[in-house]
């Protein structure tokens, strides 16, 4: 029995799962009903979810590498915006609708947010894939792929 039936402000039922209500959100017997913007969460179908690109660690939604929290917007964004020589960004397209942020692999060189060369010792090569706008996206991939 989920303890939400005894104390719905601390726990809530989500289908067969009993979840602890995040400390900065409000829950009742219907589930999660409200989370402030400062919690980096939103309510979806009675569940407290972390916002896009945030990861839940020990009950808190945090922004982890290769992302960082933009000090102006408070959003979790790709590090390639501040360091495009060590981080890359694959623009959204039909196979990756959210886009993909990555740390440039060891032995490879990034420029402008894209991987542009890989040393032979890195055992990687460049993969060129067209994105939605017809531009080329360069990313490092393992030779094994």
C-alpha cells in the first residue's frame, strides 16, 4: 500500500508505483499537482517530471555535463555554446528530434560545435549526416559502428 493514502503530501501513487513527492512540489491523492519553475520540473499526467535535459539525482532535477545551466534563462543548454572546441551539438532532425549534445571525444578536435578531425590513434572517424536544413553535421563515431 502506497503511503500516499496515509500522507498524500509526501507520497503519491502513479499507476502501480508509489513515488515520493519532491520537496519543492505539491502532491495530493490525485498525484503531483504543482511544481514551481525553480524546481526545474513540470507536472505531466499526475507525475512530477524533470524538465528537458535535466536529470533527477537524489530527488533533485540537475543539469549535468555535457550541459550547463544558462545563467540568463535558467535552461539546461549544451556546453558547445560556451566551449565549441571541446563540445559538439548535433542539430535536431527526424532521427534525433531533441538534438544531441556531446563532449568531443579524446583524440578528436571540435570547431564551431562540430567534430572536424580525429587523430588516427583515437580509433575514430568522421560521420557526415545531413540534418533537416540540408547542412552537414560532423560527429565523431567509433570505427566499430
